[in-house]
């Protein structure tokens, strides 16, 4: 028998979708400026807040891939998985995948924030926007995952997925 995820509160699908679309928009903008040039960054270029320094640093690449592109791909996937329609999908693995992606993204954000503060010595406001969105998604997912993915009673059987 396959497991199915339990329903979540009505506010969860819409809020996670809006957050995912916000992350997609900001990541899309950062991807555009990565390839088009930092002159398109609407951000300070003096002092601690300096998006150009952050987005062109060595830390703006992970395994040779621009971090902005990784964010864009992650939020494109999350945009689908967090859509109100995907929250209605019954297969358990979809809901687990959503949680795993958000936890992985949050771990990556922690590394990026550490890199900004400890290595680069500058902060990017646009990057911080993505970090805040990721943290908000993490909080929502962490609050609903135990109920949605866990089991509340012994011997309870789930309906087979379709």
C-alpha cells in the first residue's frame, strides 16, 4: 500500500505558491543581471551593501554554475510543487520532495549568508530577498510537514495513491 499525504490548512498552498513565485521573480532578476551585467542591478554599490561585489564574487558560483541560476531552477520547481494544484496531488513522494527541496535550499542559504558575512564582507539586498523568502518557506513547511507527512495513529492505513 502506498502512503498519501494528509491535507494541510487552507492558507498553506496559496502562501507557499506566492512565496515560490516571489523567489522565482527575484532569482530571475538575479539571473538576468548575472548574464546582462551588474549595471542592471538596482542596488547600492558602496559600503557593506554592494550587490555587484556579491554577485560577481567567487562564491556566486557553485560547482561552476551561477548561484542565481540554481535559485531560478529551484524556484521554478518549487513554483510547480507549491502550486495550489500540486498541493492536491495525492502521491506522497511529491510532498516529501517539496520538503526536501526547501530544507536543502535553506541549508544552502545559510552557507550563502555565511559567505556574504565572513568571506565577501558585503551583502546583496536582492540575495537577502531570496534568503528571506526561502526562510519563510522553510518555516511554513516545517510547521505543516509533521502533520502532513507523519502518522498520527498506530495501525492507520492510508489510501493507495493514484
